[in-house]
């Protein structure tokens, strides 16, 4: 039996939330809901393949939630934003946060279903790294998500914050290519001036710390970095 996609709808309008859940479940998805970003953050977001986020919500907006998902939780889950706004700056903000799509309210259910299907089809076949007891395991190499350490066998290796965030980002979605620009956008604060060379320097340090497993981090010229065992 084919595994069903799991979707989380985060929308503060109760009626719309119920409508989206009902219609997406009718398409065969497993759908959970939350009525605020705060409620969503209490869930294990790593189990979802797609987040549908309303932009304008209470104290924490959909944009802020997406930023936490990308920069703090380091999840590569697909994201679709829902919003009544159509300003160019809002669209750019959404896509700069790594959104896969952006739907302007009001929209038809058929449009939403088609967009959801398209986004999930693009990510079909992704194989996340195995996570056991807060440990990312990649063969003999592990990353401790609590202590932020790289582990080779029984040897624990300290990482800087940026090194940890970079290797976690790559390792959680093996084979997924991240451009230097995307890595900079996800890992570094927007008010910090850094260049593409910064990414290369950090990759060199990470590979050195990974010792014989440094070849797991690969570079596709002209595209970016990815993790492959």
C-alpha cells in the first residue's frame, strides 16, 4: 500500500480550516489542522510532507512560522502560503523563505487541490534521513540533534553553530541540491553581509571534521551542494 502524504493546515479561520481539511482528505491525504502558529509549533512538524500556512495570523504570522521551520528546525518540508494580500513584496517574502507556492484568497478548492498535488509530485520520492532518539544516522556517521555534535563511531566532534546548521540541512534531505544562495538565506541572518565564498569556506571545514566521510558532501558545479552516502 502506498504511504499517504501528511499535510498540516495552519489557518485561523475555523470554517476555512474545516473546509480545507475535508477536501484534502477527500483527495487521500492525511490532514491535521492548527489555528495558530503557536499551536502548530507544539506538533512534530518533521512528520509532514506539506505545510499550508495562512500568512496573517494572530501574534505569529505564517512568514514567521516558515522562518522558524527553515532556520531553527531546519526542515525541508514543502510550504504553500495562503493570503488575502497580493503585493509583490509579500510574494517575494514568501518565496525567499523557501515557499513552494503562494495562493491568493479567495481561491477555488479545485485550484488548491491542483496546487497541492503539483507541489507534492515535485517532492515525491524524497527519502529523509533516519532519525532515532534525536540522532540523524547516515551509515557510520551521526549528528546528535541535542548536543549539536558530529559523531563518527564513538568519537564526538564539536561543530560551530553554522557548521551544525549547514550539515543538518543537507543531511535531512539526501540528494536534494541546495544552491549557495539558498544556504546563505536559510542559515545566515538577513542583516548579516556574507558572500557565496562563506559557504565554500564552511563546507571545507565541515568536510575536514567529517574525516573519511567528507565525501558525503558533494558539489554539483553551477548548482550547489548536496548530501549523498
